[in-house]
C-alpha cells in the first residue's frame, strides 16, 4: 500500500509542477509580447524622426553632404532595437519565474488545505 500511495503522490506532484510551468510559460509569453509591443511603438516614433531626416537629406539633393548623420541615426535605432529586445526578454523571464513560483505555491496550499479538511 505504501508504494502505491507514494506513486500517486509523485504523480500529483509532477502534475502540479507541470501546471505551474505551463502557467509560467503563458504569463512569460504574454509579458514578453506586451513589453515588445510597447517598446516597438516607441521605436516607431524614433524611426519617424529618422524618416524626417532622410526626407530632408533627399530634398537637399545629392550635390552636398546631408544635413544630418544618417548612418549614426540608423546605428542608434539598431542599438535601441537590441536594447528593447533585451528588456522584453528580461521582462518575460522575470514574469515567468514569478508566475511559476506563485502558481506552485498556490497549488501546494490547495493540497495542504484539502488534506486538513479530510
């Protein structure tokens, strides 16, 4: 009887861990997408400023040097995009870690409560 009970408890524990990981994956993915959307919108605003600089350079013609350093602006936008990706990933992993722990503790508390009620 003891091995059967341990086997049942191990399966229940594995189920709780799997549920916690699934919840963490969903919460982390949602956080990543939300932060990515916000930082993407901010990047779009900066890209519009760059497009204004490009339009000004094209209006000036090809005879003279452009009025602004377009290469530096493009490199800056690339750096901002990379930083935004890192921020999004960090937020996703952070939220996933917190969600995994919170969900696991909540499920364990439910098991303890149901054991006390019986």
